[in-house]
């Protein structure tokens, strides 16, 4: 039994050695055969990295909105004038007159010049009520949020985003209790937000200056401000009913006739997230299909090379069979050559793909993310390509008639 096992191991080792020697005898052809596999596997890894990056971008974009959030924005379609706009008071109308709504907050926003010291930049100025921070899931790094008293007193105070802090202040400086100039008015900084890294609807919070809504309306933005309302539904299953109820309440409040279109538009976060995720998944599927086609073409290339190898070594096969070589041994040798081509190509492709991800990320060419699926799927598919496309040439070699093979030259 032990002798039989040793003999089998020795035979296997000899077959592997012969396969490597055969491939190394034609280095250029071997490399070109592997090139398609290398490109295919590297592409699969890159594709899944891009797909993961797209998914991460979607999650980051909507991380401050729960799936039961509804966003109401002014309608910018044809036929609407500057007077066709929402008001911060509409948030209370939605809360009081709409079904299934547990909270609502209105934010008036616009662009304004913001300066501190010698630095002067344009940022989004957002006028909010005391519920905005909770509903929008914003967290403070230091200081305090806008309060009801600030709104009542039209207080000249501001909470600023992390990007605004890094732009306006020197590294290590404490913005709290400093005075910034917004639209020509002096405001005291009472709070600094933690980095968000995403948007709430069209708004980038990191590059925003948040002030009391009354301050924004009366002193900073005036009629230039545009209101966006965020409402929360009691249950995501009631989103559709809540949307219908909000539409009815706002149409009544805005005194729109039956023939008039809505002067607002409603987006629910759940649908927005689902649509964005579906787009990311579709992109990943499309790119994966392209990578799979690349691997398929490389497999056909391997098959062609194996046919050439078999034709070149027909006499060698005839001699091997004439002295007692078994079909299984010849099949194994040629199949192993094909598998070696695909395995080495797959490993090199994995290495290139893994190196490419941090390079792409460093130069910020496109959003990428780490994904274990890409390397596993790419390498597995490369091995499958080697087995599938290498089997038929190897089978043909093993079935050659020794007499015909010896006559081939």
C-alpha cells in the first residue's frame, strides 16, 4: 500500500515536472497565453472594487437619512415662478395635517460669503429649527446646537461643518466663540459638527454654516433662500400613504387649484437609496460581464495554444503510448499544463488587481472599496477556464493512435 502511494506521488511529480518543462520551453508563447487570464482576473478584481466603492458612496450619501425619511423640495419644473417655493412654516403644516408623520423640520438654504481673518469663501448657509440636528442625525464635535431660544431671538450664532473649519481656521485652532462674517454680518461660532462626508439631499453639510432659521430669513438670505423640508414617517410601510397625505396638505396650504401642478416635489429616502443601490449593482453586473468575456476569450486562447502544443508533440505522444503510456497519464499531463497556465495567470492577475486598488484610491480616479469577492471569484474562474478549455485538447492527445502519431512526421 505504502509502495503504491509512493509510486503514485512520484508519477504525479514527474507529470508536473514535464508540464513545467514543456511550458518553459516556449516562454513567450506561455506568457502570451497567460496574458488574457491575467487581464481578466485583474479586471474582475477591479470591477468588484469599483462596485464596492459605488456601494460605499451610496451608503455614505444617505447615511444621515433613515429609510423612513421623506424630503420635500421646491418644484423647479416649467411654469413655476420664484414665488413657487416652500416655507419653513410648511414643516408644521406637514406635521399637523399629514398622516403617519412623527416629525418634520424645514431648512432654508442658500449660498453666501463666509470669512474669518484673511480667508473668504462661499459656503451653503442653512437656517434650521431646533429639531434639525436630531432629524438629520447630525452630531457635534464640540459646542452646542441651535436652540429654540436662538430661533426666537434671531440670534447671530452659527454651527459650522468640518470642511469649513479646516478652510477658515489654522490647524489646531479652536473655532468656538470666535466671530465669523456671513453675508456681511458677524456671527458667533457656538458649535462644530463632526465630519459627515456625505450629503443630505443636495446639501453638503461639511461645507455648511448652520444658523437659526429666523436669522437666515431676516438677516442673511432673505428671499434668496430655498426651503427643503425633511419629515419622518412612523413606519417605512406607511411611506406611500404619508406621501399622499403630505401632497394633499401642501396643495391645500398653497391654495393650488385642481388644474395646477404641485409646486413642490417629494422624494422618499427609501426609494432614493434603493434606486442608487440598484444602479450600483447594475454597474457592477455590467462590468463583471465584461470581465467574464475577457476570461472567456483568454480560455479560447489557451485552448488554441494547447492544440498547437499537442500537434507539436504528436510524435512524443506516440512514443509514450508505444512504450506503455496510459491515456490517463497523457490526459493528466496536458490538462495540467492548461491548469498551470490559468493558475499562474490567475495569481499574477490577483496581484496586479490588488496593487491597482490602492493606486486608484491614492490618485482618486474613481471610488473603490475593498472586496474579497473579486479575488476569490476571479481566481476561481481562471482555474475553471483552464480546466474547461484545456480538457478537450488533452483528451484528443490521450486518444491519439500511437501508430498514426509516430507517422506524423
